[in-house]
C-alpha cells in the first residue's frame, strides 16, 4: 500500500491504459464480426444465385453453352446476310476534312440544280445565299471534329437521296428538312434540327437516323413520293404523315397564268410560253361542269433511315 501511495499517478495511468486497451480490443472484435457477417451474407447470396442457375431450365451445362454459341453464330450469319439490304455507315478512318467539305459543296450544288431542273422551289436562305439543305454551319467550316465526320456524311447522303426522291416525284415546294444534331456546332438555325437523337441497336449495331420533311404538292405527287420511298434502295421507315391544306401563292405569275399560280407551276405546266405537261385542274367555270378541283397539300413526313456499320475486318469476329 505505501508503494501504491507513493506511485499513485503511475498506478492510475496504468489502469487507464488497461481500460483503453480493453475497449480497443472490444471494438476491434465488434468491427471484425460485422465484416464477417457481411462476407457471410454475400457468400450466401452468391450461393443462392448459383443454385438458381444450376436448377434453372435450361441449366448452364456444357451442352447448352455449346448450343448457345452455335445460335450466336447463326445470328451473326443472319445479320451479315441482311447487310446488303441496308445502307452502310461511312468508315470513320476513310474520312477527312477536305474530303467531306468537297462532298458537301458538290452535293449542295447538285441538289440545287436538280430542284431547278424539276421545277421545285427551295426555301430562301437570305438574299444571295443558297439553300444548304440543313448544313448551313458546315458549309462555312473548314475544320471538323473527326468523330462527327461519319454521322455527318451519313446524314448528307440520306438527305441527298431523300431530296432526289422528292424532286423526281415533282413536288412543288420544299419547305424544310430537319435532322438530328451531330456536334455542338449544330445549333443554328434551330429550324434545321430535331429534338430526337440518333439511336443504335445494341444487338445488330444498326443506327437509326430520324428526319422530318415538309413540302407542298398535289395528291398525285404525294402518291409518287411514297411510292418512290418504298422502292428506294435505302431503308426508309415512314413513321407519320401529316397532311393539311397548302397555300401556293403567286409571286411573279407568267402572262396568262391563272390567279394564284406561281412561276414554278407556270413553267412546269406550260403556261406562259413554256411547253410541257397540261396545266393542273382549275375550278369549274359553269355550274355542273364535271372537272376535278385538286387542292395543294402541305405534307409533313417523319422518316427513319436505318444504316448498319461496315463489315468487321477479316480476322475479327462480328
């Protein structure tokens, strides 16, 4: 006892240290017990998943795994057999800034000439600017994001083929074309773009490009447009068609042209000194006169174009 009294501080410190050591051992064991319980729970979960797989029908036996691989090969062969039926995405490594720029300028120029040759009125794009078929931003650029070249080229080729189908069907006026934006530069004009996005099928890798086209025509031209899309080599899926009354107004009517007939229609139907097809039907001038009165239509068509990726290089699995 005298020794304890003389070394009271030491004894108290030793007692505190022993107590802290005991608490440390207790919390250490408690923490390990919680970790062990979590490991046991995860192990039981994995065992349950394994039991479910083993007891399922069909079970993942070697025979079934072999059969699944054979079915996968058949699916790949089926996909490759359908590839010629769809348009292909341009290979990424085959494109560069100069090549795309040259293709864009050439395509826009050719489409403008084809529209003029077929008597189709294009949207106005300023006093001296030509209509760029939604590529207003790109025609002013000299450098492009490499990742955007493939989808931009695919959209350019889609619009080229789509416009040719419309022009050959002899529509009267192309009001607008809308596509999905590809890069951050695709901002203005906002009327060129859809809120939709290009989607890709995870199984086949096919890309779906949505478009919206608005034009004016008569009912016979609309029938020609749909027939042309159905017979096109590209895979067009017409999602919706909205038809309303059109309004083809006169701008510079030719001499002798009826009121309301614009110059494009006058040239097309041989009014004002230009020979061609007979003029469109007009309203009857006498009561009871049997004559067809076809009204102009304003048509908005939403279309999806399906494209597949290029074939995988030899030696690589699809």
